[in-house]
């Protein structure tokens, strides 16, 4: 349920908005009503709403000042400005600093519904993306050097682990198997497998696949290469298999990941 605070110095408008509109139908809940900008700011800081609906001109602090102060203090929310025709130009300027929209008083219910749907859609998309990022944060992190498993491998006190990682870094784009590495290091592949399992709680295939996907993400973010070209560049000869592995570690297909990045 999305939390909403209404900040309006005119009691009849403030209470009217709260009780005359069926907020629950749109997945929303009124958690606070404030009569001026100062009280509104205190509520935002305490209740951390998803949406703030605020008048522009109010005692003690304007709606714009209230929203700006809350944002400066790290609060993240969408805002809707309430305005009269006389303040219309002021309301338009509010959009420039990040307000999600404005409504003329008296509020038209259809316009409120349209704006509310647009905002809640954005909140829902944002929450879905957050869940995706949380679910894969131990395997895929935005910054290329932040993948935890590779930090552990590169800084391992075990020389075999470090050597395996170095070979993967240098040869990830080639046809590479554990037998190739075992031969190069002059140890058995079972010895390497035990080391990876004990030290990193992973397998050779998992370590290599994650590194390849890490590189694929770098290509997706920094180049205009086609996805099948990226697949070949990071060592996958089978495009469909590449897509399957990519989704395993990111919860998204390569094309979905690309679209997601473009929207940010």
C-alpha cells in the first residue's frame, strides 16, 4: 500500500481530499494530514511517504520549500502540487525541480486518478527493479569490480585460487574448461574443484560463467554491439545458452537488462 501525506492549509480542502476519494482502489493509504509546510515537513521525515500532495502557498513554509527541504535530507517520494489559476505559473515551475504533476483547485477527480495511476505505475516499476537488484546483489552488482566472488578470488591467500582467476580473466573469451586450467597449473581438475568449493563455495563453471556475464554487462552498458555479438565476445558459442546463463545471474534476459538501463 502506497503511503500518502496531504499538506493543505485550507481545512475543507484537506479533509475533503482525504475522505471523498477512494484511495484504497488505487493501492494508496492516507497516513498523514498537515495544515502547513512546517508540519508537512515533520510528517515527511517521520512517516516517509511514497507520495506527497501539497498546496503551494501555506503558512510557515511553502509547498515547494517543504518538498525541497525533505529531498535535501534524503527523502525519496513523488509529489503533486495543488494550485489555483492565480498560482498556475508557480505550479509549472515546480515541475522543473522534480514535482510529478500539479492539479488545479478544486481538484477534478478524473485528473487526480490519471495522475495517481501514472505515479503508482512508476512506484511499482521502481519497487520491482529494487527486488530484482536485491535478489541478485551477491552475484551481480552495478560496478564492474564489485562482484563479491571475484574480490574473494583475487584476494585469496590460496595461490591456486588466484591462478585460476587470473587464467579466467585472460582467457574468458576463449573455449575454456577446467581440464585446460588443470593442465596449465599441473594439478588435477578434482583438486581445483575442491579448492573452489572450499574457498569460494562455487564451481569452476559457475566462476567462469559469472565472469563472462560480468563482461557481457560491461559491453551492454558501454557499446552498441548486438547481443549475439556480445555473446561471442564473452566466450559463448551458443546464443540461446548465453541468454539462459545471463538470466540465471541477473533475473533478466540481455534485452530486458538493456531496456532497463535505457530507462534510468
